[in-house]
């Protein structure tokens, strides 16, 4: 069976871009894979300095994963911070890669260009991600297109370590679902929480309605392109083409139909989410942390011996 590993930062509320670009695909792949799903809380700390917010977000991500269909009995759901081997291995990788190499990371450059604090954690972020992935002999990493380079960095870290200390890490492959590689937001640009153009994944129907009504439409064409580009992710084929033919120029009717189509997908997941208690969340994280730690420690025993810190 293939080993699958993915992670998500607990840095805010999920939107449908996160779901269609990452979560949905992960759930599909997890059906026939041996999987680990990690809440990247230490990665979130590179940008978030809000303990209460972080705590809430961590619990929310667990609920989100279970609600979209990840089975915590089969798949390991865990917090990055509860398996200390991640930060330990990241340090070893930091000592193998160069500053100019890390300086080429798009995500780092983009975040700094947007005015985020250029802290050292943000800079070495890719090596913590490499540790996440490589500790578990991962084969595939389902992520959105923006994370492709981070998986390339991961392969590079594996190669550098293997060359320096002997064959230890397996090279993972990113898995990007091309058709929805970039989900557009309400303004037509990439949907992202940092652009304020999102449609919430677990918002109430009213919130979804509000977001859909705010989709920017231009009056030049007969079909509202931005509405269509989101709609095609929820309905396909002739049914979608006919809907847009029948409602030519009727933007309100098309937006109403989009709200209904989103609701059909999200409604049942929202219900499942509401049934998950705080105690369930704690139990899932405890069990997942224990299972992940056991595997990570096995790998680190070998790594420590190879680098020479075990005497
Ligand atoms: P955001 O851009 O809102 O900050 P994150 O960076 O937290 O989102 O992304 C979490 C996951 O969701 C990543 O795997 C990312 O690639 C994916 N993702 C985020 N936004 C989109 C989008 N608009 N289209 C496709 N995938 C996305
Ligand atoms: N960097 C990823 C993001 O922003 C989150 C992440 C951390 C991750 N570690 C990972 C994703 C390991 C996949 C594998 O979305």
C-alpha cells in the first residue's frame, strides 16, 4: 500500500479552495492508502502569534478533516507539535542546506513581499516540511499547486542527507489535481484567506449565500465568467451548460443555483461536523500523536546513529 502524508496549517477557517484543491483529493486517495494527516501547528507559528486563536484553529482542523470524510481509526490524524521528532529532524536538515538554496523558495519570497515578518522560522519552513514528510517514508503528498516547490525541497533534503550519511530517506512525489489546481475566489483571482475573496467551507447557508452574491460579475458578457468558473467545480457536463444557456444574462438566478449546488455538497458535511465533540477531538489527537510518534522515533533512532550523535 502507498504511504500518503499531508498537512494543513491551522491558520484560519477553511474555504472551498482548500476543500477542492486539497482536502477532497486527500479523502479520495486515503481510501486506498496508508495515511497520515498532520496539523502543521508549528508551521502556523511562523505567522500566527495568538495562542487562543491557534488552540481553536487546531481543534477546528480536526473537525474539518473528520467532517470531509477522513476516518481517524484508519488514518493517523495528529499535531506536528506533539511529535518532537519533526523539529529535531528539521534542525538536521537546516545544517545540510544552504541559505541561497532556501532563499529561492517562492512561498517565502511571496510572504515577505506581502509584508509578513521575515522571521527565521518562515525562512527554514521548507526544512520542517521536509522533516514532516520524510519521517514516515512517504510515497505521495497531496497538496495544492502552491506547495509543489516545497515537495521539491523535500526531495532535495532527502538526497542531501542520503549522500552525506547513507541511504535513509525515500523520495516522495507531490500529487496535484490539475483540473482544480487553482480554485478562483469571488474576485476571479486565486481563492485565498489572505485576499478576503473566499467562500467558507463550513459557513452557514447564509454565509455561503453572502459570499456567492459578492462574486464580481462584469456586464459585458452574457455569462458571468467568475460565477461559472466556480460553478463548474460543483456541477458538470450538459447540466451546467444548459443551466447557463437557459439563464443567459440572469446573474441572480445563476448565483442562486450556485448556492444550491454548493449546499448539496456541503450540507451533509456540515451536519457531521456539528456532531463531533471536544472530547472526540482530544481523543483523536492523543491516539494519532501516539501512533505517529512511534513511527517517527523508529526513523530518528537510525538518523541519530547515522549523523553520529548516538554514542
Ligand atoms: P490560503 O491561500 O487560503 O492561505 P493555504 O495556504 O492555507 O490557503 O492552503 C491550504 C491548502 O489548500 C494547500 O494545500 C493549498 O495549496 C490549498 N489551496 C488553498 N487555496 C487554494 C485554491 N484557491 N485553489 C486550490 N488549492 C488551494
Ligand atoms: N505547507 C503546507 C501548507 O501551507 C502545510 C504543510 C506542512 C504540509 N507540512 C506539510 C503539507 C507536509 C503537506 C506535507 O499548506
